[in-house]
C-alpha cells in the first residue's frame, strides 16, 4: 500500500506537512467499513522471564513483566468486505494510528506512535474517540464511500470521503496534479483512491441531517432522494487530502494458466473496474498480451462519429489487444453493438476497464448472442456476481474478496490456476464421457427396437412381442446398466498428457465426439446389429419359439457387453467387475426364470454354437473396422499415448 499527500501552496507546504500527514492517516483510519478484533491470550508459562517479555513486545503485544498469568495484547485482526480496506487500515497501523475499537456509533483510534519511551517502563498510548453520525457505504454505481464523524475531544464535525479518481475529481477542490499522479500509480499497476475531507459547522450538519431524514421518509425514489441530498449538501469543495495506491498482486501461475487456455483455443476477455492504465499493466504482467503484440486503447468516446472512427482504425490493425474503457463501451454498445462484437471477437485478447457490474453482464450476453459460443465467467468479488450468473458456466474464486462470487457460481475454486485443470482435464473428460454415454444409451435402446421391427416384419407383422416382462426389465437394468454407466470412468489420455497438450481441448470445439455424424454412425450400428441378431436367430430357427427368444436375447446381452468393452480406452477395475458381474447375474437368472428360458436347451451344444455365431457376426466386423481406423486414421490423442 502506498499513499501520496496532497501538495500545499508555496511555503505553507513545509510548515503544514506534519499536520497534513496526520490528517491523511486519520482520514484513512476513519473512512472504511473495517471492524477490528483483538485477542488477549493468557500466558501460562511459570518461567516467563525477560526474554519471553521481549519476544512478546517484538510481536506487537503490550506486556507487563514475566510473571505467571500475564495478559498479552496481540496485534489487531481486521474484518472487512474488501481486502483493499483492510490493507489501508493495516497501513495506518504501521504508521502508528491503530483502529482500536469500532461500534455502530463510535470509532476509537490508538496513537501508538506517540507512546513515550521511558527507560525501563511502558507508556500508555493516547486515544482519539469519534462519534459516527452517518455512513454512506460504497456501491458499484457511486464508486465512493463516505462517513460523517464528530470528535469527542474537540467537537469538530468532518465529512470524509474516498473513491475512484474519475468520481472524486469533480468533488474535491481544483488541483493540477491529481490526474497525473493517478496515471503514474495506475501505470505501476496500483488501484487508486482519492481521499477528501470537508469540515462542517453544527448548523450545516443540522441542515443536512434534517434534509437527509426527510429523504429517508420518501415513499417513491427514496434512494435517489437520499443521494441527491448527499450530493447537494456534502459532495462539493472537499479538501483534497491525498491519494492511495493498493497493489493487487497476481496469484501464482496466472501467466502459465492463461497461456494454457490460449493454446487450448479459449479466447480471454478481461472485464475490470480498474483504470485504463492499471488494466493495461495487469494485462501485460499476466501475459494476456503476447510479446510484441500491439495494444490499442479506445477511451473517452462520447459520440457516435467518434465510435465509427475508432472501429475503422481497429479494423485496419489486425490482431491486437484491445483495451476499451467503460464510457466508450457504453456508447459503442448503444450505436454499433454488432459491429463492435464482430471485430472484438476476432481479436486474441480484449480488456474492458472501468466496467460496472451491469456492463460486465451485458458483455457476456453480447458474446453469447453474437458468437453462439459457450462463455465461462470467472470472478472473485460481489461486482462479478451478475457476470457469473449471465454466463453459461460461472466459476467463483474464494479469497479475500469474500464468498459472494463463489456462492453464485456453478463451480468454486481457491486459485485461478486451478481453472486449467478444471477445463483441460475435468472438462474434457466430462464432455467426452457424456457424449459417449449418451450415444451408447441411445444405441442400447435402439438395437432392441430394431430386433422387434425385424421380428414383426418376418412374421407378417403379427402382434407378438419378442421379449416380454422381466426380460425387458432386466435388459435395461441389471443385465446392461452397470457396464454402460461404467463408461464414465473411461479416459483416452492421462492427466499429464492432457495438461501438456492443451490443443487436445481445442479439438473439442470441432464437435467430433458428439455430432450428427456420430449420431448417424451409432444409428447404422444399431440397425446392423439389431438386424443381424434377429435375422440369424430366425435363420437358426429351432422347433420351439422359446429357443429363438433364448438365442436372440443371449446374443443381445453378450453383444452389449462386448460393445462396452470395445468402447473402453483405459480399463478400470470397476469396468471389469461391472461386465463380469452383469454376465454372472444373467447366467444366474436363466435358472431363476424358467418361463423365459429352457434350461435343458441352454445347456446343449446347439445353443452355445448358435449364440457364438450370432454374437460374432454382430460384433466382430465392428471390431475389425475400429482396429483398421486406429491403424490408418488414428485420432490425435492416440498419437500421444
């Protein structure tokens, strides 16, 4: 955290500098939503002597001597909705102004920097107490927060406000350095806040409070009425105290993760509320911008003709990184929505900065509508909730920003780097397994239907069901269900290979695993196998109809088990157990269901060779075709294993 004090005028700067420093630190220690929490730990060591006391003092605690039962005040722990707030309060603590206590109506500061250092003794830190008169919390729309406090020592009333420089620039007194210093900090990757203060007389506060209370009673437009009172009575001619900059460090492996996603064919758009300079710095440091790639900035657009010129320029640049601010984005989406998304979707990286939560959600919907692609949104704060909910898949990061994003998301992770494994490994497996399982379930139901159609056609469409009662129930449950659903354990490559070659994920966009082609392929397989099973069973027709049912149904069950085995790329022990277990259940059920099976015929050699012939004709040709394809036209993943 860094802070820059407001510059004074002429010789006054040198004389007032100590007071200006204190005013700035005091304002930061008062204007926030942080709650302190200190812990007192009773030390139980009987031999806690001078060394222990020195260690406690070094840890920041206040202690007496080393006798038994000494209470040690630990360093303050702070709780807030934003880590930036905590960072600023911790900075004031390091300066020596500690947030000692906060209630709904009071704030107490402890001035540790003013403790007298008496030799061999300990001083008592003086405190400053303030009454909280009003709090105006931060919102994504206002981009600022404020507080009115009254000093109990002097009775002075101050309105303190901090917020984004774009908003505070029109609220604070005129100066000629704010924009320049904000730009300098933003180029260093810091998030800036402008701090201002206004001294109020008792009469001025009374007038404001009266108007504010009346606005609270409004039945219609209460929030707007309250905001108008604040703007009219408070937000004007504030004394500029200073400027703060907070560094938002990247998590570990962010650069590597973005590189993997880029190689996997994923286009990344960064939507942020930061300034243009800050967003540019973050995009470069995160390697969202490739080396030697041109960065094109669109900012400050207000009219439609300006947007036209900017889009024409962008069209001539080719592949570049586009950075556009919130105001320009708003105008562009009002007048040239389709033209903008058509150009932006061809770029490898787009950064939208100074975006409100609503704009983030609008951008997500725009990409969905224009490209027809699936959009995944990743966020870690409350400002990202609307974007996450608008996307096809939402991922929330659990961190210092709180859990609002993770609770609203479909998936929750602790680090951005986990996104690579979530997509390249788990996402790829989920897609391929779901595609294989869905098509196999269709095949399993279609093949028995084809057999019934062929049977009815051969016997002059007589209204006779080929398989009845428990045979149908058993076929869809205990005979084939476990092997079919064991396909969700299959994998074509190992996790290491999937992470090493992200291009495997890019192939999923071609739709080769689930498409019209694959559907009709499975349809033809079902027609062939169902027809072959039934035709050969009729050709080998025995004297009893029950024998035809036994041969055809046994061939059907064995065919499905062999098809499952044919589709498996990597065997898992549960796959083996499911196939063997289903086969054992079927064999055992032959003796349990004498109404459907003739046991004496099944134990004969004729049943065995006829079943083998039927199963071989329906399955072996498909195995040969698949083997030839693996040899002469192997899939990309087969070349890596």
